[in-house]
C-alpha cells in the first residue's frame, strides 16, 4: 500500500489488518509521521509532537499482535491526536495560551484516559485557539492552523488541529471538545466526521463537566471510526457526577433507512447562508431521499437574535468569567479574541442568565414535539464553508453573503445544539465549495438517541462511497 493511502486508512481497517498480521503498527506510525513531516509546515495542526515515544509504543503494539494468544486492546497501535485542551499526566497542555507554555499536567482527562487504556498511541497534540473560545484555530503560542483543502482558509475551531490533521492524513483518530460547535465546526471546515454526544454521555474533567453546553467527543474520517472511538469514550465515571449510566454502545451494523421520516431546515433560525452551502445541503437531502427516506422541510420558529442572546447569557455566566480570571492577571500574554470574550462576560447579568434559560426552554418546546413526528433532523453545520485563516474578526466583522455578522453567536448555527445539549449531533461532509473548502451537514437526533444518528450517518456515508476512500477525495498537499 502506498504511503499516502496508508495515512488515509481507517482505524477499523487498520485494526483488522493488524490482527491478520498484514500490517504492523510500526508501519502505520512511520507513515503517519512521514506524512506529518510533509504537511505540517503548511497546515500547522500539530504543535507538540511525541514521535520518538510513539514509535517505541508502536513497537510494543506490534509485539502484542505477533504474540500467540495475545489479546490486543480495542485501539491497540492506532495513532491518535489529543487536542491541546485535554490534559495528559506528565505532558504539557497549553490550552493554546502563552500562560501555560511551561505547564506540566498532574492528571489525565477522564475520557482521554480511557482512550489510552484502550491502546491508542498519542503521537502529537492538536492545535487549539486560546482557551478554546474561538471558532478558528490560531494563537500567539502556536500561530495559524489552516484547512488542508485551501491554505487561505481556517480549519475551524476550537478542535481545529484535530480536524486539520485528520484531513491532512497526519493522524488516524483524534478527539475534540464542543462548547459552541468546537467539534462540528472543524469537522465541517476540514471535511471530516465529528460527533457531539448528548451531554453526560462521555465523562469530562472539572469544572466544565458540569457545563451542559460542554461535550468531549470523537473525530475521524469515517462514521465507523467515530463509532469505534465513541464506544471507548462513553460510559459513567466515578469522578464525573454528570456522566450517564448505563454505558450506551452504538451499533456498527445497520439496516436500510427506507421509509424513515426526516425533517430539515436550511437556515435553522434565520441565519445568512452562502449559496455553496445551500446547494450542497440540497444534494445531501437528495441522497437521503434516494435511500428511501421521506425528507420534509420544517419551520422551527427559532430566531437568530434569541439564540445569540441565550448563548451570550450562558457563555457570559460560566465560560467567560473563567477566561476573565486570566485576563485580570495575564492580559499582556493573551489573544485579542480571548480578551474580547472575557470582556463580553462582564456585561452579562443574573437576569440575562434567567432570560437565556427561558429562550432555551422555548427552543426545545418547538423542537421536541416536532421530533416526535420525525426520526432525525438535518441542517447545514455552518452557514459558510470557512473563515479566512489568520483573521480573528475582533476588529473586523465576518461577512456572509455580504452581510456583517455581529459576533460569533450571530452566525454559529452549531450553538443551537449546545443549547439543546441532550440532542446528539454528527457533522459529515456534504460536498465542497467553489473555493475547494468542504461544507458540512449536521445529523441531529432526538434526545439521547445516539444510535439513530450513527445509523443515518452510516447510510449516507455508504451512499457517498466514503469520504476519503480515493485520492480525488483527499486534499492535494
């Protein structure tokens, strides 16, 4: 197998070949590292690398597969990128900030601990914006990370390094976290698959395990790989009171979706949507219809300005004040967008927070009953293919269809399903825009109905012939 093809193998395929002794974890790790060394100067997805350590672990994994009677772990020997937000004991997590450039982690994130125990090998860190508070990935400590599809554009954020490395072929699996779309945004902008599980499905570390907007989850290039990683990550944890029991395992084989009723909306809450996104969403909808599903457009009655108000109230009460504590003592080290986020939080009141809860209640009062008539809901993941690489949109406004957007809460459609945090959402590629950047489709399930989302995503992926299965479906780097 050619080196580039090997870099785009799925974890599911690699594990099967490992077991048959037709591929070695050492061969795979060498290929991934070689690919990273080629793509990183352009993409800048992996700011911290552990290549020598990873190779030693790959040799140990190889020995396990070669040993007669051995029982390899679920992810034994698979290269894995950890977002520079999820701590690993003995390593450095900078949170994309100069403030933590010399930090040493004293513990490992609860979900990452499970992935490591399952045998995945961390060969690098995925870049993230400072404190993961931006929908793009750039920081004073690591610079600008770009989508491999068009280096003039961002890979999204905050799990941008994870998405960019998957698309570039410099990892096989990765993790992300999602408090306003931070798994789904980079999945959309890099043409990968990202899953925001329902709140509490996967354990997380304090204090944001208690923030209902916050989710840690899997990212990959195929639905099967996302399912594989999600099944390792999920389940109750004694250190996380919000983690759900019992453990839910998503299935990996499915029947046809013929006869399913599916709802969709193009603008969700009156968002400005670019034509390429509209066109690719329509194509995705037609794919579901070709699979035998009945897909109908619905009006949720949501209003973008209300969604933005609820989001600001929430962020300004929990996430924003957390960042503001750093701004009080380390503002000279921080990015403009992190300081702006901290400043926004100062204007939020307890009254605003209560009003935000009322808006959130109103949103589900529309969505919940509607979903009693449908198995799934579809919408664009984002209203545009990607933002410009290196632009923070603090002093300038993002334009969508020529219309200025007043802050990230005004255009990030993903936030709607952090508000509806118990609904599982998977972002899958819906096509590519005229600038070469991918667009994403969000597949949204009823509360805690993970299995139906995976079922539909697998059917869609099969109908598309896979997402990275041949050279023409990969970035030309």
